C-alpha cells in the first residue's frame, strides 16, 4: 500500500529538517503544508532539501492545523496514497514509529491509529506535568464526546488513517484549528471506523506550542457539546433506535421530573414555612434515582458500542495485501 506523510508547518523551520530526515524509506510521498508560516518553512524545504518524495504546498495565510491537514490529505489522496500519516513539524514525533502506526491499517484490523503517550508509565515521566494533567482531563471528555471509550490521549497529533476511512469523513466540515483531532474522532465514530492506540514516547525540547490554555477553555466546551449532541442524535435516533435510546430518553425525563418536582416543593416549603411530607420526598427522590440508573445503563451501552469492524475490511475495492 502506498503511504503518504502529511506535515502541517507553522513556525517550525528549525525542526523541519530533522523531522524529514527521520522519515524512513517505507514512505512513498511526503507533503509539507506551509500554513502561512512567517518563518518561511516551505521555502526553506524547497531550497535546502533534495528528497524526491517531498512536495511543498503553500497556504497564502494561516488557516490552522486542521485546514493544513485537509489540504495535505486531498493531495495525498490524489497521489494514490492508501495510508495517510500525520506528523507534526515541531520534532516531537519519532518518524521511525511510522511502521508501527501503519501496521494495523495494513493488516485491516483498524482504520485509524493514533499515538498514546500514556501507555507506559515511563513515558509520562518525560512529559511536562501540566500536559499530563490537561491531557488526562481532555481524554475523559473526548471518550464521552467521541464514543471511543477504549482510546487515550485524544489530542495526540501522530496519526495514521486508511484511505477508506478518510473518504467516509466530510473533509470540508472538519475543524480547521486545534480542535481538529477531537473532531476527527467524532466523525470517525459516526462513520463507524475502528480506532486503535499506538504507544509512543513524545520528544520535548525547545519547541513552542501555538495552542493556548485560554483558547481551550473558551472554545472547546461549546464544540464538545455540539459534537456530543450530534453523535447521540445520529447514532441513537436517526441511524438506530435501541435500548440505549430508551434508557437515555427515560433517564433524562425521570431525573428531570424528580429534580424539578423536588426543587419546587422545597422552595414552596421555604416560603410557607412548612416541611415536605415523606410522600413528597419519595416522589421527588425515586424518579431521580431511577433516572440516574437509566443514564448509567446508557453509558454502559455506549461503551459497549465502540466500533469493532474496520471499514477497510468491508471495502470491496481495496487492493490485496502484498
């Protein structure tokens, strides 16, 4: 299978040469996407490096890592690549690991492989503590939002995707900025693609992250809610209507009724100076308890619904393995 590497570039001129040098001969094409880089990374690659596999694509202005990846993905698909790998240009990813990322895709056991820096405890010792905490919190939220409860480190940008899975994703709708990786997981779940983790050790040196914590706190929550609502609507109401759907609907109704009923009578008692009767308390508490149990059942149902059958294994047009 032809393999292409896409490298989005923004302020990574001092690292890009080492990144390209670390990509082995098993890769057929390398697309360097200069995303309006003020350091002229793309020009530097064109003028300084002579690898015939490398093609530089320019964005006249900065559009974000997601937009750069979509441009690179489209070029790789046009070049006939069947496996498309994302490697950042800041030198944090070891190109020698690319065969480990592409192996499950070649074996047709997965559609999308992503890095996981949490797999081994010694990997975490090399990560800045604030990143460990931030990625741990993001991982739990992403499990809920994306529906991939068996993967960790969702913000990891070292990924490999099979052509079949990528063609099932609406590229024009992918987030153009730093929500790209989370958005990709959401859309892959809707497409029912199989995602696996690949253990990796991140490399931290003098690179500068362009992602700010304030941006995550202000922008990400709204997008998380949007993607979660869309996933639940499509998977549990439009595509299918199952036991998980019933548990979710009745869980919300019962918990909402019990909470509203209890608050109303509690406030009424505070204003009138009377205490609620035992029957009133039970009538408020019982629906809340039952609703909570049903929501837990929905959560368990969702966890067990993680996609298991790779899209590439269902594609009759996929060429045979060598």
